[in-house]
C-alpha cells in the first residue's frame, strides 16, 4: 500500500504530537500567521479546499488557524498530519531512510 507520509506510517501514527495547549494567543493569530494575506490568496485563486501544514512545534495553532480561515474564506481547510519539512523528528526519519 502506498503511503502519503514522508516518515514511516507506523511511526507517524504512533507518535504523540506533544504540543500542549495553544502556543499563540488567539488575539495574535492574524498577525503571526499573516491571515489577511492568506485570505487574499485563497479568495484570488477561488480555492474550495486548502491543505495546511505546520511544523510540529506549531501544531497547537493549527485548529484555530484553520477555523479562522474557514470562517473568513468559506473554503474547507484540511490540516496535514504528517511531519513538516524541517522539523527535527522529520529530518531524523529522512536521514534513516
């Protein structure tokens, strides 16, 4: 079976996110993630579905960012659960392969 994970699927499914809480205050999400710019991009391209990927240490923000973008654009947001490029765990997994 083909896997969409860049690291072994079993490791990704067994790994805990380890990101407690929401690292970025809700009031700062727009500024930190430049949501106005993203909203413009999504609207200009008339995207109906958008995949969002976050580095492991920012996964705590993913749900709030996706909800805010869905609210503002009307597009459906999907959060990718795979390790993002550049994360420490992802680099180690790639080096082993």
